[in-house]
C-alpha cells in the first residue's frame, strides 16, 4: 500500500487586515441576513437530527418579554455584547413588573 504524504496546513502569514475584511464581508454577504442571521444561528446547539437550533425555534413559543430575554442573551456573544445583556435585563424587569406576582408564561 502506498503511503500518502500528510500535508501541512496552509500558512496565512501574508493575510493583511484588508484581505481579512474582504473575506469576512464575502462570508457575511452569502448568509441570509433576513431569515437566518449569523447572530441567531451561531450558537453550537443542535437538535438530535443534527440541524443547528436557531433562537427563533425556541422563542416563538414564549411570551413577548421572555422571548426577548432569550433572544438578547442568545445573540449577545455574537452581536452587541453588553448592550444586548442590558436589553435582556430590561425585558426581564418588564416581565417581572407585568406579572404582578402571577405566574409568568
């Protein structure tokens, strides 16, 4: 049996920030920004069939405030960081205020 030569990974030492920006833009342009934005489907969660779970798969079954809490927590790492955490906090506080001690759905 003939042995295959293992190739070394490519070197990317010559990639400039401008080239990196163009590559990122090309990848972003190929994503469906309306139906499947990256910040909602970048989470590593998968269903048993192997399909990536998107935020909307979960939040569409929740009430508005709680769904928004989950949405902003979900995307914080991938989009606006602390700003999204503050938005999640705002919706959580509103859900607590609106519940008036009753069970939150």
